């Protein structure tokens, strides 16, 4: 379910930061159940690197990499991939799954890399948790001139009737709001360090059963900070809703396609004037 009902504070406080660090408790489930990212979205995000001389290949940084959902897709695009993640549980899952990747503890506000050391910074499903001013300055510091900053978000496609219906069922009487997705935001860093932001979307999907849909929802921050009673009530409503839509159970195992949209925001590091 897309978390998109609440805008983060202009200056994230302790509660917002804590909420963004709840995912470690479900790190293995996050790795197992969250969707990946479509190749077309990454092609578009990284297209400007074709204009750069990156030598042996681009140096790619997955910032706030979580368990490596995005990192895994980057490994096939470059031999030089670094992942940075602040949560130790998430980082441990990433390191176990992708031992060939340099995986470091760090945050968007304190990136443990030298200045002008990477060609692209990619952020999957996480930019809304950053302190925009501090993160923007750090990302600008580590990016080479002409380098790419791209933020990607997967969100359920609410233009599909049954998807909108299941969201209404899940969120009814929910005590805690969600967080915004890339379909709602346009807040990548701007001038003078970065060019105007470009934005586009790509169709995506995830094949699920009602049980695996619940598994996905259980990794969302609203579920992690809800009471067990609130969470179970929301999940029960989702189960009832899906059971009432027989057209969803099209597969022999009761599986169905959940339509997604992947929003991508892209900006370029501007060379400093001298």
C-alpha cells in the first residue's frame, strides 16, 4: 500500500527520524516481500551518464540502500557499486545477499565517502526520510560534476479501481497516517548545486496472493508503528476486500497482479563556477 497521506515536517524531528528507522525490525521480510525496480526506470535514471567519461565504468552509490532491493539491480550495471545504510539490521541483510558490494554504515546526512567520488547517487523508496538541506549538501559533495541524483519510488497504481478500493478498505479507521511517495513530491535539491528536476513514471507490477500482500503491508512504516489491534484490523479488512473481488484470484494459487507505478526524479550535479 502506498504511504502517501502525510507530508514530512520541513525540519524532520526525532519522531520522524525514529519512524524512518523502524524497518530494521522486519529487515528479512522487507528483503523478501518489497518489490524491485523496473529496468526501464533505471535506464532513464542513469541515461545522462552516457555523456560522461567514467573510465572503467560508472561509480554508483545506493544511498539509504536498505536490504539492497535497488542495489541488486545496480550490480549488473557497474562493477563499482557502494551501498550506504544507517540501520545495522538492514545493512546485515544487504551484506549477506550481495557480498560483492561495498556496504557501509552511514546516512544521507553523513556520507562516508570522499568528495567528488561517485558518478550517480540513487535512492530507492527513501528520499522522503532525509533531512533535505543536510542530505542535499552531502550528495552534492560526493557527486562529480555532471553526475546524477535519482530518487525512485514504487507505489500502488490507484488509478485501477480495485487498487483504490483495497486502499480505502485498509486505511479506514487507521490511527496513523502514511508517508508521501514520489508520486506526491518534487523536492530533490535544486540550484545552485543541481539542475532542474526531471520526473517521469514507469509501469510496474508485483505478483501476489492475499497472504503475500499482507506480508508486503506488514513492512510499511504505518504498520510497524500501529498497535497490534490496529494492524490486525487493517489486515482483516484487506483480506475481506480481496475475497470479495473474485476476479483477482486468476492464478491456480490464488495469485494476482498488483499494478504499480514507479516514479523517478532525476537531477544533475552542476559544475561549480570559478
